[in-house]
């Protein structure tokens, strides 16, 4: 009958191994290079990636984001609280501005307001234009992967 999860349901099966061809992979590599050349603290980029992936319920990206953040020195305490960052004392004002921007840019479905001037201005006080560009690209590429992973039913920890 097959393995079942703790709720008794069969685990989701991946539909395919990958949707990326070599040209797509090259494009993604260029985007990652541009993101990391933007001058943003790598831990901020990791928090942005993790928060967008949490919002979208993308288990492989949450899994990969936590692993990558740990490699960059992120603490368990902060990782466990990204989902509730507003209610914790663990994040700097700069990180909070990036997380607010991430949430607003990610939650644009069904008439959500998106990035308000207040959210934009708060982020712009902490990041210059190159850094803002890097953060926006990081949010976009994370949402890109979240949607692909949902579509093909990628599994956390299976290929990453």
C-alpha cells in the first residue's frame, strides 16, 4: 500500500526530476551572481529566501533555505522564529525591513496590496539601490522556484 505520513496520507510523489534545461540553468546562475554582487549581507538574503518559501509553503525551498542559512552561521533560535519575526526580538531593523518587503512582494494574489510606500520607504532607508535590486531579485527568484516546486511536487531533501 506504500508509506504513509503521520496523518495517514500517502506522501506526495514528485511529478518529474527537473524542468530546467542548460539555458535556464545558465540564466539562473547569472541571476544568482547578480544577487550576491548586490552588497547585501548573505544572512539577509537567506532570511528573505526562507520567509518567501514559508509563505508559499515550499518545503524543498524551506529545507534548502534553513540548511544554507546554517552554513552562513545563522542560529537555530532565529531560524525557528522567521515565521513570526514581528513578534520576536531576534531581528535587526534592517532584517525586519527586508522581511516586510519580502512578505509584501510575495503576497500579491487575490487583491493583496503588495508593496506599499511605507514598506518600500522602510526598506530603502536600510538598503541602497543596488542592495534593493538584489533583494527584489532574490524575492522573485525564490517565488519562481517555489512555483516550480509546487507544480512538479518537488520533495524536501530529495535532490538538494
